[in-house]
């Protein structure tokens, strides 16, 4: 990536030489060019929200910015990219969306996320630290910036306008209005599950902003809840890519002796899963972990893995995450252990499972979804 601060060799995480997706895009380049061309002062507290793979904070590392991200993978990519360019540890402050934000923000740079709810949540959390002199610049590809995006900036921070598009990227300029009183945050969002979905029926779900289908139960998860494996005797279970944790919580409700590990790469998701689990007063043992899939889980230590894999990485459609989840599950499962997967019919997960496990059985299906089971031999 070529910038006014130099050239940077950047990678995503986990690093894969076969991956043709870049760790930056035209919106990152546009923002960095603007900061240099306009001589935006960067001597104060610089906060970067939503930096996809650390491209922005790596380029601006000499100004000691703080990065706020919901993604564990983004943090790991950022650490690797900073180290690759000899940036001293601590030069960039790495914060999660669950951490308290800085008390004062002089320059706020926002890489517009896919989730409008996450953008709302983060702007509301940062609003008290923004002052009349704060420079606020957002960036994103044209297809990512909508009228609703601009309205959020205006409603929470102040008057907002956009730049002309360059290479299908656009900038957002917001002038903070100290007289503006931001609305109360609606997050986390709490709702009650419907009846007829197994052990989780009528129980509570807690969703932090940015978690998939935060305001209702999505139809895929509902179908999965209706076809979960029956209870065992104190099994070690993993809710892999746990989201709001409703699947793992359903297992714990059905089998109080089960040990359930909730794991996701999203800090918002794991916080939601823990809140959902605790809101329902579930007996038994649970662990909540932000991680890259099953990294760190000992081989052969798990009886059951439940998984609804994503097929998007930010705006890119890819099956790489699903493949890594399935491979990690096979390693972590004991002989005889089972991986249960739900997915859209057209994704063809049964082919991947047969390659990895040598078997795949259809448990249930409807016109849109399939539930598959693979057994480690």
C-alpha cells in the first residue's frame, strides 16, 4: 500500500500466501491521502474505528493512534503488520469495542463497518470524547455508504457531508456540534425467544450491536435449534462462531452437566453470548473466549462442535473461514466426536465435510437450509 507516509507490505490474518484478497482497499488510501493533502494535525489523540486489517494505524503509527475494533482477527493482523514494519510495541493502542474509549478524541477516523448498528454503538460511545475541534472523517467504498450512514453521523455528532468518489471510494466529513445531545443507546438489545424451538423456547437473548440478526432470531438459527443433538452425559461442547450464544445456551439448558465453550472472533458476539447465558440462569460450567476459531483448544478434547459458519469476510464472499472452522473442529474433536453444521443448501458444505472427515450425513433440511453431521473416525 502506497501512502504519503511510505509504502507498507500488509497481510490479513491468518496469513495465507494463496489469499488474493488485499489487507486494504481504495477507501483506506483515499483517507490517508486526504489527511496528508489537507495537513490534518495528528499531534493530539488519534482514534481509528473499524480499521479492517490494521492498514490505517500501521500507516499512522508514528502518531501513536488508538485502534478500536470488534475483530480479534483484525487485532492479530494489526500486530503482525506493525511488527513487520518495526513499530515499537505500544506505539498503537489496541482497544476492542468492549473497552472504554479514550476520554478525549482530537482526530476520529472511521472505516464504515458493514453493520449500521455497530457504527451507531461506537459513535454513541465516542460522542462524549468528541469536542468542537475534533476532526471527524469517515471512509468507505461507495456501496458501503448510504443515506442512513450519514444520518447516524448527523444525529450523534453533527452536520455531515460527503466527498466526491475516487476509485469507488468516498469520504465522510462531520463537524461536531457540542450543543447536540446524542440519543440514549439502544444497545444491548434484549428479546424473548419464541416457543417451539426446543430447550431455548421462551428464554432470553441479549445482543450487543453488530451481532448477526441482533433484533430477532434468524431463520437459520431457528432451524438449527429445532434439530440440535439430544443431550449427553456431561459432554464437552463448543458453540463455534457463537454469535449471541443462543445455540450453546440451548445445549446447556438441555444438559446442565455439559461444559460449553462459546467462541467467536467478535468481541461483541462473545459479550452477547456471556450475557445471554447469564440472563437465563443456566446451571453448569461455561467458558467464553474471543479467538481465531478453535486455536488454543487441545486436540482430541471435545465431544461436540456446533457451527453456523459465516461465508463473508467484511464485504468479501469466501469459504476460507468455514474451511478453517471445519479443520479446527476435526482436530479438536475426540474420536467419535461430532461436528454439526447448519448452512444454506447452495453452499455445499457436505463436500467439504466429506473431504475432511470422510463422512457427512444429512440430519434435517428445508427449502433453504441443511443441518449436517460429520463424525471423527
